[in-house]
């Protein structure tokens, strides 16, 4: 179990990580979602020991790691650029840590070979041990980088945007692979990413980082369905966020007054998921338990199993409507056509002026 | 109709463009021509001439194009000339070793420890500042430094470290080595610093993270990756030191004769055949040295 307590780090007075505390359990896949500049790479570098924190401590199984140099921490760090040694073969790269580590290196050539071959097999590169790292593909390089770290049996493996440099096809395959490799070895992964889909799909738990602070730590399901703050809702990239103010039980967004979920007052942001919005037929009124907003159609995007429709509201904001083709056929709208977008008010999340979610009575889960 | 059209045009198509295609196809050779011409005129022909002349017959005042191996026999049976060859090789190895020992740490500092690119450039330019004065002045400036009443002896005796001046500082092989190292060390620093600065920090961080100590990282990652720089530096230094004559004569009082000095004196006394022999030998030595150095790393792959 790894604990971070009150970690802070600033670069030239600019805070990168602010008073961050976090517990990482054994044998878990933890994803860390943050936009660029949120301090996610800094956090990894602090944990790995490549940077020193200004304040705070890092404990691993009760031992204080903070004063230790990187090579004595027993953690693994998979660099975003893979950072393979260009003058060594795949085998030599993977063997590097075992052979050259300051603590307890493996001298016996047979044992070394066995361990390296085992891990190469796990990542599916058994045949490539003798290749130079310049002679393998990007996806293979990533596996070598992963194998090189995992073979040293780190207690926590830190991955800095491990899928960032892969093309979409490979990215999807590696998503499954990473989870399989992790559960086979039972090692804890701390996976940093800027991609919300990746963070949601891969993590047992996920952390959302914003301007150096952890703004939500929960299961992907929890983060997705009940974002703690409006920033989280923004990073999940599945919510329409309307700003305005509450007056007399209605949410005023521009000229429109939207119905509010019961028991909510003082909302400053009114948030509804892309797939909870539907486009009404011309002339139809929103149902009694719903709310509606007029918007102009801009474009649609066919995604295979679903269609995204983009509308522009009266305040210039973009509203997305996501329709799954299993429930509805794609519809063609005229460009500039004005339609009413409607949703069930039970689907609405409200956030106060400071961005915190306003707790709602549990009527929400009724559907 | 559509099918007939190409066959009508076909003969015209093949006749005219053949000539044109020959030029298009071989245009790149045209680009090569000036370079090749230059190299043939000023490298290949002179080299061949040098080998040819080394077999000419040399008399005291004349040289005749009658082939003989006499000059070669003289060279290899004379202690003076063989001694010069051995001395050249010894001096070359000494200077090469010292420039590496001084140059590598300097380059390591500039390439790895200085994080700011501008400061790196400033430091590298600072290494070149001595070149703003002429070569001969730089060499001769060592005389008042190393001499019997030179700066070093004065400082040492004033400090009470020595009572009588050290005479072996000047006009010895030592002074030649000192002079050459000072002049050529920068050619070692430059290429190495360049290679070191190109090493991705992520590699060193990864090595640290994998548990390697600083010394292991240097041995297994940093040094191997800087090796192409070392080889390029070594080639620069070797080529210049092996052909040296000015530093040797200026700082040894003509006591240390290198192959370069021999060529100079032989040419001065119009012994062309003999100078050619020394020249051929020097060329062969350089070729062997460069080939050997290039064997160490595959420069084409590394750079």
C-alpha cells in the first residue's frame, strides 16, 4: 500500500501539485485523469523520485520513501517516450534493471535469461529478444518498455500516458493487454492519462486531477455518473454544461427558464449527459417531468454504433446529443434548423457557484 | 478509337524521350562531376604521384624517374627515420590519451551537467577562443611559460616548491606533448559534448528508476551512447597530430623529429623521393588508424 500525504510541488513559484493526499491499494489499477498542465506528470515524477516535493511525504508499506533516490525506491516508471536504450537489443533492455540495479542484482546468467524470457512471453515478444530496439514497431517498443520495468518486480508501476503514442487500433488492443498483464502479475498500476475514455475503461479506481489538486477519487462508474465538481463533468466529456443562475425554482440560462430537479436551490451550473438529451419533433412540448431548450442544428457525426448531433444554444454554447443506434435510427436535420432539446429532470446534475455538486434527494436512481 | 490512339502516338513517344530520359536518369552524376573532378585532380593524382615518386632514383642534386626501391631501403635501415616513425606513434598515442582524459570530463560537464542550451553553446564557444590567435603564436606562447626562466618555474620557485628551475619543461618531448594537447583538446571536447547533449534525459531517468547507480548509468548508458563522439574526436586529433611538424619543431628546439618534420626537411633539401617515402608511410599510418577507429563504432548508424 502506498500513501501520499500532503504532497506539494511548485516550479518557479507556479504550483504544479497542491497538498495532494492519496492512498494506493495493493493489486489495483488506478487511473489518473487530468488535462495537460494539471500536474499529472509532476505527480508521477514526485512518486518515482525524479523530482523532490516541496512538502509532503510518500510512504510505501509504512516506510518513508521521500528521502530515497529513485534507484532505491523499488518503484517502476514507464516513460511516455518508452526511453529504450538505443544501443541495446530487446533482451538487453529488459535485462538492464535486473543486471545493473544497485540493490540485489542478478549475476547468474541462466536465472537472468529465464526471468527475461518469462516477462517477454507475458508481453508477447518471445521471438524478438535479439532484435535491436530500432527494428521493432511502436507497439512492440511500448511492450519492451513495460517488460523492462515489470521484470524488476516493482511494488507500484507508474505509467505516464502509456497509450499516448500508439495509433487507435493498437491503443484498444493494449488496453486489454495492460489489464491482463497487470492482473497476472498482481502489481499495482498507477496509470496517468489525459484521455477520459482510457481512464474510465481501465481503472479499478480513478483520480481526477485539476490544477494540482485531486478533485475526485472514486470508481470510474462513480466518477462518470456522479461527478463531484463541474470540472470533473467537463473532463469526462460526456456532459452538456449550461451556466446561469437559479431564480424561483427555475434555472435561468439566457432567456430560457429550465425546470430544476426537486430539492435543489442555488445552482450555478446545470449539467445533463449527452445521451440523456433527446431532440423533439417540431411542435412537440417537453414532457411534464422534463425540461427543454431551443437550439440550432449544426452538424452530426456518425460513430458506428451511435450518432452525435451538435446543436448551438441561444447563448452560443454547443450542446451535444448522443443517440445510440440500438434505440433509435439516425435522423437527418437541416443545417440551421431550430429544434427543442429535451431531457428528464431526474437526469440533471446541479452544481453550485463554487463548482461543487449539489446533493440531490435519491429520486434520481428511479429509472 | 480510344484503343487506337496510343498505338499511333507510340513511335513518337519512344523516339524523342530516350535521349531526354538518359539525362533525367543520370542527372545526379552531373551534380557529382565537380566534386569528383576536384578530388581526382587534388587527391587521387597527387597520392598516386607520391607513391610513384617514392620509387624514383634520387641523387644528391637530381631526381630521375628510374624506378628503384633504394629510398624505401634507406628509410627502413636508418635508425633516425625509424626512430621518427616510432616517436610519431608514441607522441600520437600520448596526446590522444591525454586529450581524451582532459576532454571527456569537460564534455561531460558541458553536455550533461549544464542544463541550459545557451550556456552550453557559450561554453563550447569559449573552448574555441584560443583559436582566435594564430596557430604559431599559440605554440610559441608556450616558450615563456615553460622555459628555464619561464612563468611556471618562477611561480614554483617563488612558492618554495623547487630550488632550482626544472629544465625538462621546455625543448623536450614533454613540451611538445603539452603544446599539442592544449591545441587539439578542443577537437575532442566538441564531438563528445555534442553526442552527450543529444542523450535523452528520459533514458537516464529510466536507468535510475530501474535501480542503476550513477556509476553504472555512466558505464552502461552514457558512455556507450557518447562513443561515436569519442571516435570522431579521436579521428580529428589523430589526423592532426600524426601530420604535425610545427609544434614539434617550435617547442622541442628541433630535437623531437616527427615524420612531418622529416618530410619538411627532405623537401627543403629537394630530396623528393625520400620525402615521398615518408609521406606514403604517414598516409598508410593514418589510414590504418582511421580504419581502426571506425571499426569501434558504426558511425553511419550512430550519427
